C-alpha cells in the first residue's frame, strides 16, 4: 500500500528511532524505541541520560513541529505520526496509554496541535515493563551505547528550523484526504529524504548497538549495523541477523 511505503520513508524513523528519531522524528522498530522510557526532566546543565533524552526529544520535536510555518509539512508529519501510532497496536497496553495521552487534546483537524503531537509521541515511545527491563540490561552491558554528547546536539538541532519550515505555506484544502497527503509527501520527497536526514544526522547515532552478526540478543537496538534480533533454528534463540 502507498501508506506503508510512506511510513518506511517517514522522518520519524530517523528521530524516534528519531523519532530511532528516523527525524531519523513513521513507525519505528519497536525494539529500538524500547531502549528508554520517559523520566522527570533534568536541568539543561545536567548530563543527559537515555530517559531524559527521550522526554526532551518529544517536547523538542513537537515544539519544532508547532512552530513550522509550512502547513503541508505539518499535515504530512501528522499523517506519519498517526500511522506510527496505529502500528503500535501490537501492544495491548498502548490503547490505554493512547487514551490517557490524548485526553482533552481536542479534535484533530488538518494537522495535530502541539499537545496532540506530544500525546501521540508518548504512545510511540511507550515501553512495556519487559522491554524496559531488557533495554536496561542492554545499556548496562554496553550492548546499546548511549552518546550523551550526540544527544545534546540532536536536541539543539530542533531549535534551528529546516529551510522548508521557514517558508509560510497554507494547505489548499482544510481537510486533505490521504491521497492528497501522499501527493504532498511525494512532491516534498527532497525535504523528507534529504534535508531532514541531513539536518538531524547526529540523532541517528545517539543509540548504537554493538552486537555482531549471530550474537545472542534480546533487542534489535542492541545489534550493530542496523541488524535485527530474530529467533533462529529449532531452539528459537534470539540472535542478530541481517535484514532480509
């Protein structure tokens, strides 16, 4: 489907996944985004932790989203975020999390408000207790390395808008259809596939997996070189494998 293709190209993969980042801010590999949970915000002078980075990432991304002057970009981002949240329904608990996160945010029009953006990102970054425990072990064992300096650079980049967001542009329709949004996204491919990844390049390496090919694993985020953690053989042991 066209929407699935757009999700694979979405800048949310770079940021969450970065949005794990991406901007690297569509749906991310669930095991990559499961690397952290939100925690109370720390002062700017304190070194970022994985938890505080993710909390600040959501706020920074949605602030930049809200200040973008280009309504076409905001509408396409809203589509990406919405598709990403739909993809999160593999976890039953996300239904309750989504309801709580979006409570009182109001109706959705052509694009999300800042509050709606933060509520939806909270759903995308939701981590089950078992995934949280696995990611904590992976970080403690250096299977996932967190770079606090790159994390700070990543957050700072949201304060500088991309050139496309500095150009004021209104939507031609107040309620664009999915076909309209797909056409807009296709026309703006250089923004989503070149400008955004280049602008937010440091975000892609905030979390890096270190496990080699065939190494035992619990999370795809712990595998190096963009490999995935999958069961192999009759034992169903989880190991890092190249994507197929």
